C-alpha cells in the first residue's frame, strides 16, 4: 500500500506509518505539507490512501481534499488530527472525507484504512462494470441504428408497449420508431390483414420462432419480412415480452419465386419435348402419306382435300417447333446477325399483316453491335411479341420496335411497345408460363412468350415485360453482343433430288408408321431399301447377314441403343459409311452420350418427301464409299 501523508510534522507521519505497520500492512509513504508538494506526490505515484492532518499552518485540509479529488475521486481520504470541531468534521465528511480519527486514538486508524481500501476496490470494480455496460450499450445502439434488420423489443405485461425499435423500421413501414412508441398497436396495423392474427399469436407464444409476414408501407408499397424472435418470461413462466429481429426478405422472396418459375418451366419443357417427339413421328406419317397422295391425285377433285391435310400437318409441325424451342431441345442454327437488319426485314413483313389500324414504327439505334443466334428463332421472338401486342389493340393503336446498346456495350436491347389494354399484375406475373393465355378458348396456344423466354435465355439473354392496365405493354429483350461481324445471309442452292439408281439404304426406325412411309418414299425413288425396327436388328442384318449398304438412315432416339451408337458400331468396320439421321428433336449429346457425327446431317421430323430425297441425294453424292 502506498500512502500519501499530508502533515507538517515528520514525527506524526512516522507515528502513523508505525501504527499501520503494526497492524500488518505493508506501507510505503511520502509526506507533503504544501499544495506544490501534494501535486508532485500525486504526479509521481497515485496513492492508495491519503491521510491528512486538519490543523496545518500553511495548508488547509479542505484545499488538500479538493486537490486529491481532482486527481482521483476514488482515493480514500482520511482525517487524522488532534482536535477538530464537530461542525468542521461534518462539513469535511460531506465534502468527501471517508473517516475521521483522533491522534490520541490511532488504534482506529488501521481498521479504517483497511475498510477504505476494500470499499475503494469495490467502487473501482463497480465503476469499471458500469463503464463496460455503457460501452456495450453504446456499441449496441450504433449497431442497431445502422443495421438493415429491424431490432425490436415489445412488452406485453403489465401494459403493451414498444420498448425498443431500431430506425430500420422506417424503410419497411414508412413510420418512425417514435410513432410506434406512442401507439403500441401501430406495429400490428402495418401488417397485412391476413397476417395480423398470426403475428399477434406469435408474439404471445412461448416460442415465437421464425415467421414470414407481409408488411404494408404507409405509402402503398409492400415488403415480405422474416421474423426471428424469442420470448421473455417472468418467474411464473408467463410471457411478458418478445424481442428479436425483422428482416426484409422481399428481394430474396422474388428470386425464390423466379427460381420456382424457372424450375417449373424446365419441368414443363422436358414434358413438352417428349410430347413433341412423339407428335412429330405422327406428323411425319401424316405428311408423308399426304404428299404421296397429292402426287398420285394430280388432277383429281379430292386433291385439295389432301392439300388441306398437308397444311394441317404443317400447322402441327409449327406448334411442335414452338414446344421444342420452349423446351430448349430444338437444334439451333446460330449465325452472326445485325439486329437492325432483322427488325427492318420483319417490319416489311409485319406491315402487311398487322392491319391498317396499327401504326407501326421503328427506332433503330445506329452502329449496333452484332449478335449470334438462330435467325428464325429471333424472328419468332419478335413475331410472338408483336402478335400479342396486336391482340391487345383490338381497336387499333401504335406499335414501336426499338433497338439499342445496354450495359456499356455488353448487350443489345430490343423492345416492343404497344398502346394496348395492358395487363393486370397477376396476369403479367404469369405471362411467360406455357399454355397461359388471355385470348380465349381456341384463339391461342399460350406458348408465344414461353417460347420467347426459352429462345432468349438459351443464348444467355433476358426477357422481361412492363405493363399496367390501360397503359400498354413493353417487352424488353437483352441479347449478348457477339465478337464476330455479321455477314449477308447465304441461301443454299437446291438441286433436284437424284434417283436412287438401286443404291442400298438401311432404314432404322422404331416407329412402324414412320419406318413404312420412309421406306415407301425411298423405294419409289429407286432405292433398294432394307428396314429394321431397332438397332439390334440392324446390327444383325449388317454384321451377321453380311448386308452391304450404301448409306444408313436412322432415327436418333430409340429404345436400348441410340442411332448415334448404332452408327458408331457400324463405322468400326465401315469408317466411311454415309449416315443420315432423322429425329423429332435432338440437341447436343443423344442418349448414350454420343455426339452427332460432324459428317452426318440431321433431318427434322416431320419432313416433306422431297426434303428426304434431297438430303439422301446430297449425302450419297459426297463421294462413293469404297469397301
């Protein structure tokens, strides 16, 4: 213990130290009897206890007390004096003196010092705890006031009241925390009516837990909010308060909804692709037989009826193409395009089909970067959006097609804006769902925008729409910029299909109707046709039966083995064997993991008879294979 003795007598100081040492205290001390001496002693080392005489000729005890308290108010200050009046002693005690000991009763000094040392230690510990608490409260206040989440504490008993609410609540509700303090029920009125009872029950529950509720902003907006809370109970287990956080999850909810929408579209796409594959096989049979009948009935009165069948098959083919594009299973034929050129070409076509009551205009941005995608699919995206706009303007209106550069040149933008009836929010939310239509029964397939969604996202772009009832609709498409330069379209020359001249063709197709019509078309053209209903039968004919063929015509997807696997097996012994594939759909690897060979063209079902003959003729005319 370090002791500061303020006394003008060395003998008295020695006496005080001796008394404390006899009591078992380890004492070091310094004596001072002037203000300067006290100041120097305090600056060199802060004492644990100060013992001061009351009667000193040049230094008053009141001055010494004030000087010590300015240095550290927690240092115990004791008076030791020969005599002092009661009023003076009482005044000194009120000013901060911890105890008063008479010099002729120094036996009380050691216990007083020990008591004051103990109490001083407790005061310092208590003060440190209070300082730490204040710092903690300040940190909490700073965190709460700057946190994006709403931190709250709501008292239920004895009377309901909002005890704390962080400033972030204003972003969600439009109300300041003070308004919730003044009106305890306001927090419940800002919640959507359907969720209000759920929130109240949660806050009165022993386990409020996690809850998602819909808050309404006083300006009219809305936000999805996730609550994470816990209850506060009294000794009887009664819930007296609830506290926790409220987190705005509006953006997360929107992204989750988009993810569910994308998953639903992908699932429907797989279903649509399977349906389209089977439907294309049926259409291939219908189209093939109708084509043969049309040739046989050149001048017959029923020939128009056969042509109507062909037209119906063509319409069905268009519908399945939409299904395949939507399901992203339609093979793409990408090319480098100038979007302005495509839009200008489509404007000339649309001007003849939209009607005179539609004012069609374009706003094409000059020097537009090129894009890379299938031109027919891009035209279909534009056509689908335009046809929707036309349906939304039954009494006429304006339609504007605009292009531009977006996101610093990374994307090319295409917008189709109409002045039609617009869409309600619940309709706009479902606009890209397949088979969803507002055109009425029999007037639309509901695949227009769903198809556009599949096309655009397949090339890494985005498609959105903005619409309000009575204010028209704008469809916005963003397509990634290509690194290549667009070139003019090259239309391949069509040559007349050459005759079969007895060349042997192996046709492998698991659909009986398709296989029969293909064999009939090729046989009529002069080919020597051999057929197999599955790849195993084809392998048996070629390997075991020693059948030598000039070309293989195979479906791509068949049970047990794909057409690509069959071609790979046959080319082990005949590497140069010409192969022509046909399929209702395919994109990339076929079942079995085999890519379509680069030298094996693909014929899409349904096809016209002359398309089949043209493809076979071109395949065989590449060069005559050798044994």
